């Protein structure tokens, strides 16, 4: 009997507990579905959601990230015309390293610097503005080395001597012949680095603000090579060019007899050559005319109205064509041409000739 009573009480307790749990579940479900319920998500603080990431302006939701390059955020120039200072010196020194600017810096962003920057930009497909922007500066940095203090402030020190007193051989012949082309060395090419060669090298170095030692270092050699042509066999071994045969039209009277084959002008009186001078002619698109002419005007101090260039000792014989001294011919030799005139590079020679020639004298331009 006691056992039955115990089992009955236990069953009643279980039923009561089950009913209580069911009621609690219903109440909870009702509260969660209420319209003002607040869910606290991970990361939330004080009931405010975390700010969202800023949208990417180059991203299209339908295609994903754009492949178009973005522009530099800083469009301001790094350097521009009119600027001065050490950074301009650095710019100029870096441009020198890649052949766009002379070796000596000025620290002033002048016309020469603008022209160099413009050329550098155009070569690389950049906007050729002459102003150093971020893109230009970054490219220049990748192509050059950090200039030294000496390079930036023109403190030039001689490099190791490649040729100096006592040297002999073909390299010395080449040096002397090149110096002779630009009128720093006179006399025969000997192949011996003597006192005359030292003086010629010193003069060349001083003119170009290279450390004056009289010995040839790499800087001196590079500058000389850039200004001259590879010497011919005749130049290396003192074989003088000779005028060609005189044209029959040159055999009477006073004649400027100009041979385009041998590239010589001969001053001829009654068939006798008084003096011969090396000459240069017009380029292929502005050739010097051939035929018989006469000197119609002399002007010792003429300046070209068309090109603005000086034409000392001009003797005009056909329109704007004249025989005259040319500093360009003297400096560059046959690595160049005129606009049709007959260029003479021997200053003393053309000065002497100018005094001999008279208005009305015959001029014959021909191929021998």
C-alpha cells in the first residue's frame, strides 16, 4: 500500500514539472517574436553597429575590381622652371648621367633644364611639359644613381690617366689627329705624347672646365670623341689632301676655283694656284650650285638674316650663297654641312683670301 502511494506521488510531481516547463517555453517564444525585440550581434557596442568599410570607387559590383590604372593622388609638380636649389642640382646631375644635360650643374631650373626634361619625358611617352611631376621624377630615379656631392656642386677631380707624357702608339696618333681637327694641336701627328700634346690637352681641358692636367682621363677622352670624327688614314699619317685638277674655266684671270670632288677652293691667277683651302658644301637638300658665277658682294662681318649665324669674310657669288669662314666647320669638320654656302675653316686663310678677291672676280664651282 505504501508502495502504491509513493508511485502515485512521483507521477503527480512529474506531471507538474512537465507542465511548468511547457508554460515557460511558450512564454519565451512569445517574447522573442515581439516587434521591439533587440538582438545583440557579434561586434556591436552600446547598441550601435560597427561602421561599414568605405566603398572602392574602382569596383563595379557587377564586374569586380577595375583593371584601369588610378592616377597619382598628388598632381603637384616636384620641380618646375624658375626653381632653384640643391634638388635642381640633383635633377641636372641625374639628367647628365643619361646624356640629357651637360656635366656642370647650375642649381637653376632654366631653359636648358626645361629642354632636357621635355626631351626625357617625350622619349618615354610622358606628357612633354618640361615640368618634373611625380611620374617623371620616379622614372628618373629608377634610371640613375644618387649623385655625389662633388657631382652636384661641380667639384671635378681628374680620373686615372689613360694617356700621358711618354705614351707612344696608335692611341696617341688618334688623340693628336682629333685635337688637330678642332685646332688644338698643330704640326705633324707623331704618335708620341710630347710637350706639344700636353699643351694641346691642357688647352682643350681648360676650355671645357675639365680638371687641367695635360693627361687624358676618361672625361677628357669622352668629350673629345664627342666633338670629333674618327681620323682618316691620311690624318693619322700626315698625308695632306691635294686639290683636284683645275677646271679649264679657271685658267684665265683671277678665279675662285671650287672643286666639289677634292673639297678644295683654289685661288688661281692666270692658271697658277696661289693658295688652296679646304671647304665644305651644302647638305643634300640645300646643295651648293655648280657653274660659273662672279663675286657681286663682299661683307667681312656678315650675319645671316635667315639663320642668324655669323658669316665672317663673306664673298657672295650666287643669290644667298657665299664663300665664308665657318666656326662650325672649324669645330666639327665634315660632320656637318652648310645651307648652300662654301664653308672655309681656316680663319687666317679666308681672311687673307678676302683681301685678294675683288667684286667681279670669277667663281667656278665644279666636279673634277
